[in-house]
């Protein structure tokens, strides 16, 4: 059995063994060999996979599963690949417009390539996939390239090949389908790669193959070889080939008899002569069935366990945490149960074999979340994004807001160097040499519009900075005062988790991320301490903040405390109410809602019950802050999107902060720099990733087709779901709604846009939330803040006119439940390769593209503005976000009494040519980024890292760059020794010291006696200079020898 499957599960191994020995299996095998076709009774996906793997062992390979269910396609691929470790491919097509979707093309090409190399055991496909015209084996081989070390290749031929294969040439590779050329180095990102590849040549010989991180652009590891597949299918189709032309006669097809009803099925050539297993209710019965589902009802599940006579009952859990929870809840009453981690979609059971596999999904009503093992997520931090282009607004610490015009070369203090040209009001130009580039940052404000340029002859910029510092100081003092007051107040200390708490957490339909678990732990620690909690949980909509709030509320109610949840809008209130009611339905807790949509008579009764302690959790708008509401024993206040409340409401919240536990939630991420600045003033928990295993949104690019649009909308409505249709022009919105009504008369349509009254928008959204309408025709106002789990299809008209960030956020409105979600991007007939690639970026790989990364940075800044409050918005707009953050950090450190070292930053003056030539790094933004990083270097190791990165990315360093790095190193070690100025020339060095930092007579004498050089000294009351001869290759080592004698 060891060779049959690569899994440590003894239970599965036992099922394999019993199946092989069964009469059922022998009959299936016999009929396959005799008739080439056998009908079997469906017994669930797990048993079907086990059966297929067992039959494959008999020589029927590869096995092709055919399904018209999208969810089944993806689930089976992941389950067979992850659980059974089988080489599994996905070969499917959505419609005739195959060339639009890079993700589908990638899956198809990888499957074909692995079939040609004999590396494929299972293929998951659909009817459209089988009918698809694809390149022949010869064509695919001709358009694929293999690379290995010491290989000889014609460089110009290679560039032509990349173009033919569909790759796009760019300056910096960050997305699949891109390549770049820098001297003797080629970067390329192809299908099936976890990271892009870097190819380094010496002449026509490959001397190095490496993988690199697309964000840092640094090498991750060396490679021995790799294969590059075409990016597009739009190359010569000599004749009509299909997948059937690639598969051998030994292959086995498995599908449901329902496919006979599809007219496409009967058009597939040569299928009749293939081996087939057909699922039919009239087929052979293996005596195996699926367990029933219990939807979190543990009492019912325990009764079911008592009735089971099977000897072996295995509880298959999604994760270690789930296993621990299930064991905690069940092992005492049922000590013979076996608990282990096995992430499968469904279980199976057989009375004859005395085995039952029951999954945690079947117990608690969770959806299946298969783990992907091929694509690796590339970590991304918005703070790392830095890009400056001509025309961008910038902020200079000393001169204010200007416009970056271009890079230029100047002689600065006798040295040829590059500089930034910044234009100010009246056309004045400031030349900023690369050595002081750290004083310049890209202008980012929180207010839309063009910022006013600073006037170099005015004192207004200085006044703006002073005004900002004053406002920051007042805000920081208020925060420190509130923090100090809360430290003096003794709060309620909650008990540790109860059994019910464990049951609630076990029923969560997703596996928690590390971020989520940490946030939950932080909150529980806060609640169990005697200090009142004041914690902010940040994360995008759908990242699991509400679940964190549910668990905190549950913990409070367990200790007989009332919980208040405050939301800024009626729609959010309704959403939270529905979520809490659904999550707590199996527990004796009462949750009520107060908003303007609750009848006044009912409100009156709820308010009385709140006062008498009959309501455990109260969810509402600012109505909860009204004076007529008396709470029985409030213990926890949860505030959603606090920044959206008014001044008066915030003042009331400020008073409550001193005596009650507060948990705030924000849908916009908060920058790490801001979190660090407010450390020990405000407690933060950040959830940066969505719940693990959440079904990815299937994204498809389509052209407008009336029949197809009808099918898409009807398909969602038939499964009880709802649809967003985004049309981003208010003019014409009613016309498109009428058109959709004609196309899908069965749909209940509502229309919303940003110019409607807020109360009308709320009513429309509530109608959609409650299910009164199932097709919402809207502008992009839905791009943030909305969480409607039942809406799992979004159609975005003219998607090619949207930015990446907008598409990312719009697509994020769906996919928030256990159901598979769909995003359809409707584009024009003629679409450039560039536009197609930009749209495909949304879903091609798990990493974010550079354009989207910048948009995420903007989102963080919006989050910072929300946290700091509207009073600070104006100051951020006047001086720019980056400078504001710098001033905030300095103010917080000063007010907290943190001592900062007054280290002298040495000025380095040189006649040596030091810059990055455009012939070495052509891309201007890359040069600017490297200049900026070098200008803020304060450690020699950092310079060494940058040097290594430049050699890695761009090749051997030219002399000018070596000199630039040398001067940077001189600045670092001179600053450590408080040297005010270092003058560097080809054959001598001169060090200048300020009055308070003169070297001692004793150190000078030691220097003279230990270092064999002739020194020249010049000094007065105000300065001290020491000068000595050297040569270019010894400048740095000589300086280090001399500085040893200066403390």
C-alpha cells in the first residue's frame, strides 16, 4: 500500500486496502476491461477519488474527471493533488473567447507540458475544455524554451522568441507575461513559476540562472534549469487539435450521466472508444455513502454517533486548531474517536468495512477550503513602494511642495553628480543633489485636488510646518492623557473561555489566519486583565473582523455583561445584526437591533428589556447613545468605523472609554509607521490576510453577449444568490437597468448611484441585503464597506476603463461566503495585449502587481487619516503625509521623554564623479529609488546589500557607481565619529570638526605615532581640520585607520 498513496492517514490506507479486495472493485475492473464502460452509483467525491487512484494503479492512466461544475473542477484538482499527492492538471475553458483569460491559459499550458513530459496522472476538465482547439504537440514544443547553465543561445533570437510567445517588454518585471533586458541580464516571468527568473549571459553563454523576488528584485535562489511556456494561445494552429490528441489509449474518463443531456457532449469526437466510468443511480453499488450534515448542532451529532455501529470513526479536521477544538468538545463522551488533520471536502462511510470518515465541515456546516500547494504568496508591504515620475508633486523638508521635473547632471561643489530638478511657484528651480535626496518625498495628501506650490521667497512653508507640529502636539497630549487615565481605572476582569466559547469558535466556517488568531488572543488577554480594553482591529472588509467581535461579545455575555455594537449606518447595523444572529443561533442569547428601520413600538419594548437586562447584545446606530436608553450592566462596547461618527457622538464615546472595555474596528488598513508611532498609546491588532482557504473569486474577461449575460445572472439567481451589475456612468444607468430587465425579466432590479440622497441609498441597499431585490445595478459606490454574503456574482461593464485598485476593491464585494463567487469583466471587442495583461493581473498570481501595490499604499494612507481624525486632515494636505508622519514620530518621542542621539551627519564633498549612469540603469524611477535608499543609509551592511542587489539586477558596477558607494560608506563612518565634513579628492582626504567635537591632544599624538603618514593640521577656536595624502584604492581603508583614534 505504501506506493499507492503518499499520505500518512492509516484510515485512508485501510479504505484503499478494503476497496482493492472488494467484489465491487473486481466487477468494475472486469467490466472496464471487457466493455470499456461501467456504470457505478455515486458515493461522494472522496470515495470516487479513492476508486480512481486504485484503478489507475491497474494501468488506466491518466484519469480524466469531467464536470460542468466550476467548484467541483477546482476542488477535485486541489484535493487529489494535496491529499493524495498525485500529479494533477486542470484543463478547462469557459467559452469560445479562450485567449482572454491568462489563468485558464496557464492551467492548460502547464497540463499539456506535463503530459508531454510524462508527468501527469490526473486531469480535471469540462466539455468546453475537451472541445477546445489547441496547438499540436510539435507546435507547443517549438514555442517552448528550455534554459540551463552553460547553454549557448543567440541573444537577439531570444528576444524575438519572447515576442512571438506573447511576452511584453518592460523596464522592471513584476507580472506574469513580462520580460526585461538590462545589458547582459534578462528577467522573465512565465507560467508555472513561483518566482520570476533572471538569466545572466557572458557573450552568448548563460553563466547564471536565478529566481528573484518581484518586489525587492533581489535574487532568492540559484536555478539549474527551467522551461518557458508561451503566454498566449494566439499562434499558429496548423490543424484542429484537441486534448484528446494528447492523451493515450490507456486513459480513463469519469463523469456523471447528466453530461449525456448536454448537446456539447455528443459533439466530442472519439470519446466512445475510451475507457469510461459513468456515475448513475442505477449503477453498481459499493455500499459506501456520504455522512449526513449537522450544521453545528452538536446535540444531534452526538445522538448520531451513539447510533453508529462502525468500529472505526475518524474525525477529519481542516487544521491543528480544528482538531484541538473537536477533541475538546467530543473526546470525553466518545473516547474511541480518532482525531487528525486531513483537509478533505467530504467524508464517506461503509457499514460493510466498519469505517466512517466524518469531516469537521459536516459537523459544523463549514465550506471546504482546499489548500493550494503550487503557487506561493509573495509577501507585500505597501511601505516598500516608492516611485517618482516627472510631473509628480513632491515635498522638500526645507523648501516645501514643488513639482519634480526631471533628473539632471550638475557639478555640485566640484563634483559631477545627478540631481532632482524641482519646480516651485513662479518657476523657481531647486537642484537637489543625490546626497540630500532623503529630504524629498512624494506628496500624498488626504484631500483630492492639486496642492498649492510653495514660494521660495516666502515664510509660509515654515509657518505651515510649525502649525502642523502644534496640532500634532495637542492630539498626542490628548491621547497620552486618556491612556494615563485608563491605566488608573480598574476594569472588569473576565473569566477564561467556557465550553460554549469553544463550540462557537469550532463552528466558524473558515480556518483562522495567524493575524486573526493573534487579534483574538490580544482581545481575550485584554478582557481577562483588570485594565479596561481600548483596542483597534484593522483590516479590509471580509478579513474576519466581525468574527473577532462576535467572539469578544460572546465572552462578555458569558460573564453576564451586556454588549453594545455601534455602527455608523443602518445598512452596517443590519449586516452586523444578521451576522451575530446567525453565529449565535445555537446559544441561548438574545441579540436585538435599534435603528430607524425598526418600528417605534418594537424599539420601545427593546429599550425596556435592555434596562431590565433581558437583552444580551444590542446592535445599533448612534441611536444607542441617546439619553433615553439605560443599560443594565454594560461590559463591552464595539465600535465599527469610528471615524464616520460626528463630533458630539465621539465626545460621548470618549467618556465611555475611561470605564468600559472598547473594541474598535476599521475597514481600512493602518500603516505600520503610524502603529509604531502610537505604540503604548493605542493598542492595535492588524488582520492583513483574508480567512485562509476562502474560495478564490473566479474572474473572467468577456465581451458583451446578451445570451451570456442572461445565463450569468440567471445562474446566480437560480442558486438563491444575488448579482451586482456595475455601470460607472450615472447618465445611462436607468437605460442599462431597462435593458437588463428585458434580458432577464425574472430578476428583481434595484438601481443606486452616488447622487441619490443617503437615506434612499440606504433603503435600496437594505432591500438588496434583505433579498427584496436580487440584481443591483449600481455605480462603483459599492467598492468599499459593503458585505453581502449572498451576493456572489459581480458583472463590471467596460472593465478596461477602471484602475487596478478599483477592480480589486469591486471584486472584493463578492466571495464572502462558502459559495464560489464570480467576477465578470466586460470589455470591448478590440483589447490590446497591454490592457488584457492589466486586467489579468487581478487574478493571475497571488502576489500584487506594482500598480495595485501603489493603490494599496493610498488605501493605507486613507486609513491613517481616518485614525488621526478630520482635524489633522488639513495639516496632512498642507505638508504631505510623509513629512507629517516624520513630525508625528518626533513629537511622540519628545512628549514620552524618549532621548534621541544628536549624531552629526557628515557632509561629504568630492571632486570624484559619482552617480548611476543611464547606460547602466536605464529606468529613471529605479535610479531614483536607489539614490533615495543610499541617501538614508546609516549602516555599512545596508550599503553592502544595495551593492549586491545592483550587481544581481544590473551586472558589473561601473566606476561611477563604485565611487558613489565609496562616498556613501565614507559618510557613514565619518558620521559615527562626529566629523562635520569630509573633503575627498583623488590623492588626499580632509576631515573637519565643529568646536564642541574637537579631537583631544592625546588622540592626535597617538594618531601621529601609530599611522605612518604625513598629516597637516589647521585649527582655530571655531574649527579643527586634519588633512593627509592617500590614493583612490586606499581612501576608505586609510580613513578607517585614522578614525580609530577619534572617539
